[in-house]
C-alpha cells in the first residue's frame, strides 16, 4: 500500500473535477476511481469522489466491496 495519507480535507481535493483525479476512501483505504467510466466527472449514482464512502458501499451499493479489488490503492485514510 502507498505511504500517502489522506484526511477528510486532503481527500476532498481529489473530487474528479477541473482535471483533478477522483479518489474515494473505504474502510481506511483510498482508491483511485479516475479511470472508471461510472465515475466520470467525479460522480457515481449520487455519490461524489473525494469522500469517505464505507457506509455507502456496505449498505447501499448493489456490488459491495468486490469492485474495490480492481482499483488502484493510492494511500490510507485517517480521520
């Protein structure tokens, strides 16, 4: 895993807008969703990149965590 560490303010910078990469955090891990077509523009089914989405992926997402295996890990999320 990368040594990069993101807090809420740092992660929010990676919202997929204005040429920024799109990152999301799940269970303390930050993933790069920039190249995922479903995350175009930093948005996916009402969710926004640059956010901590553990509750969403565990309680709302129809695919759950299985999609995370395909993503690049870019760091750790700390509160």
